[in-house]
C-alpha cells in the first residue's frame, strides 16, 4: 500500500484534534492530506453537568457514543472522582473503546458493528428494566439508544459533554487548490461535517464538491451525501483505517477519473 495514493490529494475534514491520524495514514500511503477541519468540538463546562454527574454516581451502565464522548466525557468524569465502582461501560465502536482504554477504563463492552443499532443488539442490553443508564454524548445526538432502552424499562439520563459547531475558517486556500484540480477525494465522518463543508465552500465550491469522490465511514453518512447531490460516494468500513482502505481501493480501481 506504500504508494497506493501517490499523486493524490485527500481532503481531511475531521476536527483539529482528530485530523492527524488520517492525515498521517494518507501520507504513509504515498498521498498528500489537505487538512481543513469542517467540524469543531467544544467541551461543555463541568458545572453545567452537575446533575448528570450526580446521576452517574449511582448508575449501573454508562454508554459512550463516540470517541469525542469518551475523550471529553472522561475528562469531566475524572475531574469529579472517576467512574463509580462496578459500573458496566459500553462503547459504540472500537474507536470509542480505544479512547476509553487510553483513559484507563477497563472491561469496555463493544459490539461487532459500529453503530447504535449494533450496540442495542448486544445481549447485555436486552434485560435492562430498572437499570440506571447514563448515555455520554454530544449535545443533541440521536435519540435511538435512549428511546430503545427506555422502552426496555431502563431509566436513562444524558451526560452531554461536548457540542459540535461549524468552525470559522479561511476557505480561500482550499478553493484555490480545488479549482486547479488539486483535490482528488473528500473524507467526511458525519453528515453535519458535510453540511458545514458545503456552507464554508459556498457557491464557488458547490460544483467542485458535487463531482469529487467522497468517502464516508458509514452507510448512513454516505446516504446523506447522495441526497446532498454528491455524484461519487463510497461507504467505507468504520474509522480512519476504513476510510484509508476505501481510498486505496477506489484509486487502485478507478480508470482515469479526475476532476477537470
């Protein structure tokens, strides 16, 4: 795979603190990464989470929805004494589990799949009537996990430890590069990132975004991109490794596709 992306430039849109890994992987595969964060992550102040943290102290189950939830959530939880003894910890996907492990959380339960549906299919989350559950997530995330667990009889609270925003960024260097054919692929890790990117690009960038191959690490995100009007959308496996594999396979098999 050493030179699989030689001569290719990949747009990396992950938040600032998460962009380096994929950028380094693209470089290791012979390509160039153009890093342009289209999503910003801001921590919610711990004092605003006092009620959630108090509930967590008596909870039976903690579910971390994303790597950001693991990073920002555990920072807040550690500042208030750490996770309670005996709590069962679940992560949506291996990326989230890795962040938790790096924070010293042991025995994390993770589904084979990388989405909420796979999490909810775990046998450990079927008989939860009367259990106290904390879902650690960003502000305004999906309701599926909470709604399903409540339907199974659990008492569910949220610990919303970060918020997603659109960054203030100078798009001119990106547009200049793209308009000269210098961006060969786009990677996005959420539909929100795609919408932010489109808004930042504005009218001048809309035609470029529409015709450049876009890679997303989940079919739901890929579907959102297709509805958005992107012509070439590839749903990859999860995480940065999945995105890289998708990029490598696309450019290995493509027969001359290149923006003009």
